[in-house]
C-alpha cells in the first residue's frame, strides 16, 4: 500500500473526504516526527509504539575491498507492534 492508497483507505473507513484524510495523515506523520525528534515516544494502545533507539558506533568491512570502515553512532526510529495488532494479523 502506498501513500495514495492509504489516504483512500482512511477516507473510506472514516467517512472523510480525500483532502481531509490527506490532512489527517500529514498531521499524524508530523506529530510523530516532532515527538521522536525531541527524544520522546508515541504509544498507541493496541496498535504499537514509535520510539528512537541508538545504534552504537562500530567497525565494519567493505566486502569488495576488505577496507575497514568506521560507522558512527546514530539514532534510528523504531516501531514495536502492540498485542492487538500482532493478534489481528495471525
């Protein structure tokens, strides 16, 4: 499912216009992004949790040349599905 299909699905399920569904989706993505940038998390009971995790710095190797590379520490977004979501897809 791509973004347009998601907007169409939200509009159909919620009885909204496609324009309103697009605004909702943009607002949701913006709110989650802003909270994660601040270092917080977003918990949607039954659906899941969005949070930021930190990957430690590490040494890696270029498989083509064998050259060693340093990969710096970085923050990455993560999603942990909730119990209801897990149960609904199994």
